[in-house]
């Protein structure tokens, strides 16, 4: 905290303001040069270059060179510029010192390790790794159920608007073939496919001119 001492006064900037307000001290009795030099001397070296303090320090230096301006308020009832600058300086120094003390108690933490680059495998290795999945997941058992058979089975159930999951398709394999058959029928204008919301039920509706056309 900034403390000032000159003939007739010793205390903080806040106490100086109170003494001036109560008339215990005359503004004309303030030794401006001495007060500014005392205040600047009490700013810790580590804070003098901080951006928060630079405007206040610059203001005090200007007031040091202009004693008349330092003691003349701009408006009646306002603080003298010198007193206001001293109050701002004292408050800012106290705040910055408190913040530095808090930071001094923080322990530095090592930065997180840099992630390792993703493993890049040659295409041949990827193809070999995917082969078992292709056989297990994508292979459809040979049961003679193709687009033609799927369409023949589905036509009888396309009465009005029907949800896809209600159609007579057993298992994942038949559902894939049945969906492909419906896509082809949609392309030919024989059915309409509609999904009201993303990821919602898929609705199948027979077209107005449903033809007895067999899919190739």
C-alpha cells in the first residue's frame, strides 16, 4: 500500500483525501513534487512495466510537471487530479501484488503429452484385415432371394401406407434385398418412399398406377 509523509501529514492516499475533505489540510500546502516522487518510489520494480499501471504512472509524471493542474479539480466537488491519481495507483498496486501472491502459490503443471501420429497401414494390410469382416458381415447366404423375389413378396403387402419394418422381411439379408427392390420400384414410380424425420420410420406407399411389372 502506498504511504505518503510530508510536513503536516503521514498516511495513505485515502487518508490524504479525507484530510483534504475535512479541511485539516489545505490543497495549497501539498508538496506535489515530493508526493509524486514518494508514490513512484513505492511501486515495486516488478510492477512498473505492467500495462495496468502505465496510464497512472504517466498521469503522475504529468502532474509532477504541472503543480497547478495537479491541485485544480475539473468540476466542483471532484477530487484534485493528484489525489485521484494517488488513489488509483494505491488500489492498482495492491490488486496486482495480491494477484502475484496468489499465482506464486500455484504449482506449474507439465503440458499434456503430444499425441502420437495415427498408425498408417499400407492398403494391402488394410485389405487383408477387412477380409474377415467382409465375409462375416457383408456376405449374403445363397438362398435365391433376389430383387425379383423380394418384389413379388412385397407387392401383396403394399396396401395404403406401410412402415418398412412391418414388411415380411426376415433378417438383415432379406431387409437389404427388400430395400433395394423398393428403391428400384420408387425409381419406376410404382411406390413412394417417405421419411418424416431424420432416422425416423421409413414409410412405403403404393403408387396410384401400381403396375404388375416384374423387376429385372
